[in-house]
C-alpha cells in the first residue's frame, strides 16, 4: 500500500513530516509532494507532480485554496482513497472524488495510524 503525501515538509513540527516518518517506520510505501525539495528518512520530496503508479491513499496537508492546482492530478492518479487532514477539508474536491467512486474522508492520518485504522 503506497501513500502520497501532498503538502510534505521537512519541518519536523509539521504534521506532514510526522506522517511520513510514521508511515516509513511502519514500512509502508510513501511518496511526497511539497513546495521545497528535501528528504525525510528515505523519502524524497518532489516539487512537481509525478505520475506515480499504484497510489492507494492520497493524504492532503494543504488548505483548500492551495489544492486547486492538484485536483486533476489527484483524479488522474485514481487512488482508492483521499484523506483530508484537519484544515484541508475541501467539499469541491470531495464531490469530484465521489463522482469517480474514490473514497474520501475528513480525518487525520496520524490518528488513523496510531489507532490501527489506516
């Protein structure tokens, strides 16, 4: 199961950083997309969208007004689910995902991982 983190940051105080770290500690596959290049553990943060294959989950850490440039990209990836972490909830994108039968939820990746619900 591979997860794409959108809004990845090398700032250790950011939840996207903590999520990547936790996913890798659990030996789960992770790809990362952020504003700045960097690396978290063995995960390289890309600054441009890449057409990844077999993305199961997209976990979003961007405010809705910063998501518009990624909507078509996320739809094209056709993940099985999209997690909108707190502050990233986006009804417009949720509706588009639901039209394509992609599961989406307003949740917290870290909480899901910590409670074995991921």
